[in-house]
C-alpha cells in the first residue's frame, strides 16, 4: 500500500494560490477609493470574501487528509516492525 501525499499537497498549493488571488483582489478594490470611510461594499468585494470560505474549508480538509495518511502510514510501519 503506497500512500501519496502529493495530490493533497498540490490541492493545498492550488488553494493557497486562490486565497492569495482573492486577497489581492480585495486589496486592489480597497485601493480604488482613497478614503476608507467613503468606500461602499460592492458585489465584487462580497464575492471575493465569500469565495474564500470554500478555499479555507478545502485547505483544512486537505491538511486533515495528510495528517490521517501520515498516521495510517505510521501505524502500518509499527505493525510491520
């Protein structure tokens, strides 16, 4: 049985790239208006913020999958030894 973490790591890297892109989008939108008190919430800002929620969940799920795979691998090695 071969446990491969590369898929989960690739998914985490992809999720991190999406979060970074969303953060950049939010930062760009906040720089459009000079006075923060005069900024109004646009649908683009709401979409950018809410789109990060699934990314956070996916990142956490992938981290848990890697942890589970590591524990399973450790248990198999202990059983074999």
